């Protein structure tokens, strides 16, 4: 079969097929090359097809709507998709040649003739001769300025300019990600018509042994395998079930610690959290901890009361305990759904699934399937025979075999997509969970993935991210600091909405914990909310750090220590931990931090007046006012207003203040002085100078 004919059958362009053939070590001359049956079979296997007939049938039946995202020959996509602008990366590697010619960037505004000749790739004597024609006489070691270099460069077809200052180390990734986001926005615009309903992504959380895994297994066994011949169940950390012609995707994460660790990295994968509580045991410490994590994530919460088949089940006691922790279920007048279930008998499972669908309808979850896919990694590993694999959830767009993907700091071309039943699929839409093959290395759980227009772009962005990470590690810091009490004492945000200070408190005993909470509740404020995410007994743990990182909170310890690994986690996540032994010191610091969140009030204080008696010309652009201080005082750091017959003609700073020939810090009433207003010369004899200071006064809570 001809190569271009095979490309049409498997749903890729001829150029893409040539790249795929190169990946599997098959060399061809062009689109008219003839491929053998063995080579055709190898291509089909690489793209996830059992045979060429299956490929033909799949591409004839596939919807054309997702093709514009995938097909590089689409003229619209080719016109809109720009090359990424990776600021801060070496310009020679990424700056394309513009219309005027290749770019030469000079570090200084002057360049040596010998060096410039090398840049232009000409002999120095030819460059000296060219300079002489411009009436510039320079030896081989002499320097020429930028303007001359520009003119010479134009004659040789180069664009010459001064090198721009490099951005901070964090810029390449930030700008690369920003450029990628802009590119994605440009490729497909999310219009209201393009946003279609997507299945909810649900996470089960709760205390150990309360039946979380049993409930997931019950749902999986009854709903997932629907008579698929030879369907092998594949553990990919997530799976999708069918309920009343709708779908629900379940995240099978190890628990709330992993849930929060992912959220701390920005991976907001979950729409609904099902909090599993055993009807016989009731609310336990881990139940409350999971609840706090879910509330901090601001996701929809449903209570699943498990083990209702046991004689010792006491649902009213569970509801009472939930109420004591500010969770009011619907039966008691609240808004939280509470579903009695039994993983052992299957009782109430349909009601739980229907409740999840009801909540998702109210959330109005939507995504655009007709755009390049974006989403998050659930788990990743190196698998024998497969290489690096990553289980991902698609948040928007459609993921397809053959796509060029960047996943965390690694890239690859998707060679296969495997669903949770172990079946190879060609594509995965919003909220679908699949395992992807074809990455260059193993990404991290919670890493974001996105589709780029080609392999070259994906590789370049991945290398830029890796270079930036290496640079940060060499500089000794990898994570920006999120928030600290010291930062808050003297800083204030510029937004007008009500501020919030979030705390996690760990104390030595229950009495201390209650005393701290009682004292903090006594700090009354109309302008700042104090939110205590957790107030527990015990040492500061890694889990506390992850919750603080995800919620942008500060950890305060009272007579408590830190468990192993906590310091490393806090440094990695940029979380501050403060330990106290005196309770009033803790309260005072929190109160000061709350005040620091408020913008200080600015108050003006007039400190003196001076009359201009004479004007001295200092230079063409600068004059000095010879003054007599009429009242008060004038200081060098004061601001001034110059008035002429009560009309304001200038307001600004003092450039310099002199007493005779010397600089003065302050001049008082009855003394003469020279005042040079900063960048203003329009004053005259008889004008009045008024000096004032701006005081920043802390607001009261």
C-alpha cells in the first residue's frame, strides 16, 4: 500500500505517518513510497489497531468534530497557532529570523571590531574598509557604537540590537506556560455552544476501615464490566461507570493526604467528595481530617453512611456527631446529602449514585470536547514492556492517539490510550480516565498535561521547564514562599474584599487547644476573617503541611514538635511553621498578622511653610529656590506643594535641601535655605512652599 493511502486509512497526515515510521525504525523516501504488509501491521500496532481493516472502520465511523484539533493540515489551526515565546531562554535557540534578517544581540552598547566581524562572519579588514566608507576610522581592537553596528549589520543582512535584560529564573516556565495557554485559547475559543455537559469526578474519603474501598469495589464490580468479552480490569487510579444513561468517574486515590497533595500542586481534579462514615463506629479523627480537607477544597460533599446492615448501626448518632462538627444533613434541616448504604449487601448504592448525579447537575459541570486536551495525572510509573505510563483524567478537550503532549516536565507522542478495562481506545473526552503510553519519562502525581501542536514544540517547552528547574536547584530554592506571619505584619493586599487569615493549630494537650481557640475567637474584626482549618492535639505532621500548602495557611504549634520529614516538606511547599511556648505571644502575633492584612490609612501632616525670596539658576534644567522658613520646619524627606496666590502649581518631592553650601536634613522657622524641587523649575519669587509628611496608620480590626 502507498504511504499516503495508509495515512488516510489510519487517520493521520502523510507527514505525521513518516514521523511515526521513523519512531519504529522504518525509513521511507516520501508520500509515494510503497509499504509492505509487515510495515503496515507495525504502523497499526503503533497506533493501537489490531489490523488495517479495524483502522479503516474506526476512521470511517469516527466523528469529524475532533479532527481540526488533531489535523495539522487544517489551515485554520496552522494560521492561528504561534510558536511559543520562551522568554529568558537563549535567544539564538528560539528567536526566529525576522523579515529583516538574522538577529545579533550585543551585551553592551559598544562592540569590538574583531568580535563584530566574527558575528557577521566576515574578515576584519573587510569590516574596517566598510567603516572607512562611513567615515569611521577604527583599528581591529577599537570599539564601535551600537548605531554604527546597526547600519553595518543592515548591509550584511543582519538585525543588530542591544540584548534585553534577562528575566528572573522563574520566568522561562511561567512565560512558556503562559504562551502555551494563550496558544490553546487561540486554537479553539470556548463559546457557550461549545461547552457540553461532562461527567462528575468523584473522590471517596473517610476513616480507615469504614468501607471506602469496599464501596468502590461494589460500584466497580456491578457497574464497570458490562459483558465485555475478554475485558481485563486495569488499575489506573480512576474508572468510569454508567448510571441511568449518564457517566460518573471515580478517583481511587490513597486517601485525603494524596487528595490534598495533588490540590497543593494546583490539580483540582475532584468535583464531588463522598465522605464515608461507618454507621456503627460513627465520626472518627480521620473522618474529621478528611472533612477539613474537603471543605478547604470547597467541593461538594455527600455523606455515605456505610455498614447499615449491621445491628450496631446507629445513623442518628452519626448525624448528631456530624452536626457537632458543623455538617448539617438534609434530614435535620441542612443542605448536605446523607445516603445510608451497605457495601456488603449493596443496599442504597443506587440511591448514592443517583445523589451524585443530582449534585453534578446542580454544579452544571461543562467542558469543550472540541479543543486540545488538558488535564491532570492521577498516578504514573515505569511499567515493564510499556515504559513510562501515566494515568490521567481529561478536564477539557479530547485526547487522541498520535497527539504531542507535555506532561509535567516531560513530553512525548501518545502511542496508545488504555481505558480502565484494559481496552485500547482511540480517544478520551472530558472527565474520562485513561492510561497514556509514549512519554519520555515518568511524571509526578498531580502534574498537569496539555496537548501541543507538534513534537518539536512539546520537546522545546519540556526542555525549558527542566532547565529552569535545574537553575532553581542550583540557586538553592525550588518553591516560592506562600505566606508567613512576618510578611503579614507589615504588608497589606490591594484588593477591597474582606481579607482572611487561615491557620492550622497543633497543641500539646486538649486544654491548650481549646484555650487557644477561645482566645483567637476573642479577636473581633469587621474587616478580617480568622479561619482555623484545623485545631488538633499532637505534633506537626507532613499532612498538616500539605493542607497548609493547598489552603495557603500558616501552621502554629503550641508546646508541640515536628515529626520526621515535616521540615523538608515545609521547605519544599513554602509553608511557614511557627512554634510557641507562651500563649499570649501566639495571640499577639496572630492579631498583628490580621492587622497587617489591612491597608494602612494614609494621613497627611503639614509640618512647615517657606517663602521663596530669590531664584538661582543651577543649570538649564534645574533651579534652586532661596527660601525663608516662615513656620514649622522643612525636612529633606518631606513632600512639598508650591502655591502661587493660593493656586497649586506643583506637588512632589524635594530634590535637595541645603543650608548655605551643605546638605541639610532639616531647616527650622526663621532660617534661610535652598530648596530644589524634584523635576520642576516653574516657580517664582513670592511663591509659598508647603512641606508635609504622609503617615501610614494601621487600621483597627
